[in-house]
C-alpha cells in the first residue's frame, strides 16, 4: 500500500491544465470556457478535501503528520490561487488597486504551491511503498525548493513593482513598441496627404516616445508628414488644429481634423501611450471615412442584428452590429416601408441580406438589379435548408447557385460540443488570392469556423441565365474530406461525393453610370460564421473585416480597429529576445538543474 495516495496531486495537475485550456484553447467558446473552469475548481476542491481528511485521520501522527500537513497546505494554496484568478477576472475596472494586488499574488502563490507539491512527490516516489517517511530528506528538499521559489518570486515582484512605479522604464519599453499591422497597412495605402503634428518641445521624454512611434510609420508612405513642434512656437498650426497646449497629437487629412491627447508628464501619459496604436487607428478611421450608412434588409424573416426573439432559434448577431458601429457605420433597416420596392437608397454604403427565410418581391429584386448598374455593395449570407424559391431568385442574376444540403466532414472538423453533430462545424483555410480575403490568404495560421454551412457554385455556360454581367470568383473552399450529407446521417454514403465545395463567392461589375465605380457582391454559404458564438474566433473576425473592407473600399482604406484584448504585446527589442528569455527562463532552470545534480551526487 502506498504511503499516501497520489491521485489528489494528479487531480491538481489536471485542474491547472483545464484552467489553461479554458483560457488559451477555448477562449472563443463561452460554454467551453465555463465547463473547463468548473471542472478545474471541482478537481481542486476534491483534492484539497482529500488532503485535509488524510491529515486529520487517526493514522496521521508524528512524522507522517508533518508531511501530510505540507501536502494539504500546498494543495490548498493551488485552490486559493485559482480562486484569486477568478476574482481578478470578475473584478470591476474601478477596483484597480485590488486587481493590482491579485496580479502580484496569484501567480506567485501558484508557482510556490505547485513547485513544493511536486518536490514532495518526487522525493517520496522512490520509497513510496515503505511504512515510514524519510522525514529528514523530505524536509531538506522542501526547504531548498521553498528557498528557490521565494528567490524567483522576489524577482517577479521586483519586476512587477518596477513596471507599476518606474515610469521612465515604462516609457522606454513603449518607445520600442512597433505600430500594429493594421496601422502600418493603413498608412501604406493612404491616397491623400496626411499631416501629423506632435505638440511637444524638442527635448521632452513623452514627445520622444511619440516621435519614435511615428518614425516607424513615415517610411511606409511619402504622403504621411510628421512634424514635431512646440505649441508656443507654432501659433498658426495650434490655432488651426484647435490645440491649446503641448501634449497633443493633431492629425489633418483632406480638410478634416482629429486630436489625440497624450499628456505632458510620464505619469499622466502612461495609459494613453499604451493605447496609442489603437487610438490612432480610430482617429484615422474617422478622418478617412466619416460616418457611413449600412442598410440591413428586413421583412423576409432575416437574422436580426440584435438579441434574437424567443421564437427565433438562430444564433444572434449582436456582436456584428457592435463591430459595424466600431467601423463607423450607421445601421438602418431596409424594407418595404423604407422604399425597398422602389430603389436602394442613394446614401447606402453597404447593404446586408442576412439569411432570409421568405422570398423577396419582384419589385425588390428589380431595385437591386437597378442598383447593380450604379454602385451596389451587397453582402448576402444564406444558411442550410433554405427554400430554392427564397434564395435562387436572389442569386440567379449573379449566376450563383445555392445548394441547401448541409456539408459534413468526418475527419477535419471543430470539436465544440463533443458530439457527432460537431462534424458540421467545419474549419477551413482554403482562401484564394482574391482581394476580398486578403488578410486570410496571406496568413497560414488563420482559419475560419462554419456551423452547418451549405455550399455555392458558379453557373456553367450551359446553365447561365441572363445576368447582370458580374465577374464572379470562388474565394473560399472547404478542406479535403468534405461532402454533402444528403440524408443528414453524418456519414459518407456511396452516392455522396467528397469534393472541395465553395463556401464564398465574390463578384464585381463596372458601373454603367459612374466612372471609376464598381458594384460588388459577396455571397457566403453560412450566417453563423458571424454569430455571437463564433465571431470572436480570430479567423472569423478577420474574414468579416476583409469582406467589409473589400466591399466598401474605393480610394480610401477602411481601417478596422482592434479591441483591447487583441492588442499585440511586443518585447522591447528584437535583438534582446535571446537575452530576455535567457534571463527569465534559462538561468533559473540552469540553477535548478545544477542544484539537482549536486544533491544527487551528495546522496550517492
């Protein structure tokens, strides 16, 4: 019989793995995250209770009592650290002091508890089936591990406090931050002159940080002009930009102005500098585009951009509406009451048709056909099992065919519910080089997730109907092993074919009314790809941004914004990467390895 049970330690390790998986693997699934977090807490609580009962048991006396007490305390420490992490996640933004304390304590407590727990188990393991503990040996290993962990924790806390209070050091790190990919792309594609004025004296710490940031953008486009001036020495520029003091960034673009306040002191500018890239992106968005109108059709039982009705079992698209607002779109309805049977409004920058279940009137279809000869920007999404009477008249003028049969893949699918139905959760990275999916095609890591998708196809020459003259291309296909599940049994039968089916088709047509204008249409064989459940997945969000960007773009770039949680963290310098990881990880590991070898030699 083992001197003490091992399963509580194993349960603790599995619990931490579940917590890690919830935060890093299932971050786009709220249900999956919640399930793993609950499982993690249950395992840790069970392990802690088991260690507590073993400590208070009648056979736990003398030397055994001290070892079992250590096992209980370390397991309980893991539980407390996990609870601190959840308290931090649930804490309100106003509780900044509490959040700072938790951020400093819970990682240290978790490291200390897990290291000590593993140290005890590794020491006991070779003699786990004898009747008594080697108490002296276990205590020595426990104390050495405790000393090493406290040394590492002290270094961690020192670095944490320095990051919180050493403002000069923090600014130096900010000065080495590279502008985000979207900001760089936006500057590269500027088609009109953009003037940026940095209102700081020539010798100023905060001004140096901001100027260093823009120095990485100016080489990208000759149309970007950055000037650093003192407010007192440039009254004309200050008056024109309506800047009354130093500490501001003024941006002028095509007779429009935008201001960004950073601050004049290290303390006041710290938070603004952290969000500089995101704030600049939003400012450029306002300047280059202004407020534009997107019309969403209704009256045909389409998806709503708000919370779904109780009678509508389809996934809501409320997050999609928020993203459109972030992209400076004013969302308005388009139905019969709004004149959809007469013409598409002239101020429509974009029109969305999201999974209609009822057919459009002939007059409405005629209005779309008329707009296609001018400047129509149209996004259509359709789901499985939609009637041909609904979808076919809508897609036929573009020579696109819709196939209502659901697509299934028995090997390459997303395991979200851990049931056979997951075979309809398809993932794909088969993007073409078409400009409507630029970001996706350039990345070999981004994939998009589809839930119960149908498929599309381009009409052949023999089956083409009198069309609007669009030049259409398939821009997204399924991965290998996908087939149309005709009998919905989630299995590949003899009459079902494995092919690379089209999930998205894009089309363009030169306007017959306005020169240098195009009508553009994008058809997607799934709406759930933009649902609240899936749009938080990076590949789905970038697909949405790519589509909107391509549909809307003429001369000026559309500038999508990145939320706080998507901001990339870039280390101080590329040349210091080896030094950074060497000092943080390699040196402590070498010290631990050296101590282990010395102790092993002494023992032998």
